[in-house]
C-alpha cells in the first residue's frame, strides 16, 4: 500500500470517529427532547423501551468507535513499519481524546438514561413551572 493510500485510510478513520461521536450526541439529544416534549404521552413502559433502544445504540456506537480507534493504531503502526511518517498528533491532545471521549460517552449516556427513566421528578406536574402552557 502506498503512503498516500495509508494516509487516506487514516484520514477516513478520523472522519469515522467524528461521525460516531456526532451520532451519539444526536441520539442523546433526541431522547432528552423526546422525554421532555412527550412527557404527557410517554408511559413508563414506552420510556423503558426507548431507554433500552438508546442504550443499545450508544453501546454500538461506542463499540464502533473503539474498533475504528484500534484500526487507526494498526494503520499508524504500518506507516512506521514501512518507514513512512505517521500522522503527527500532539501527545496531550491524543491523551485527552483517549480519556475525555469515553468519559463523555459513558457519563452522557448515564445522565440521559437517568433523565429518561427519572421517576423522582414528574415532568407532568404543573407546579414545576413547565406545564406545557406557553403562557407559563
């Protein structure tokens, strides 16, 4: 494989990693909005189903992120083996991606699931100031 092809593959993998994060973020936002907007029509059974589907989607997207990250390491190692210049990364930024992306994923997923399945705060309670009435 040529240097150009390897660098193109590495760039594609970075793009795929970004898409995994974007998908997860969109799914998280969607369940939070669905829970808030649908507070009057979503029963407990439906909320559990949505939570399960969201959890599966989050786990699948994180698993794909991990697979792509592993492949990125493989291609970078191959570049080095062939005596070519690997993609240069600032070590502190690479470390931050390794730590903060999984932390964001897991903490964000846990927070979204907690909000989705929360029973302590009834979103249908008109005394909470969010009655669905546009006037207040």
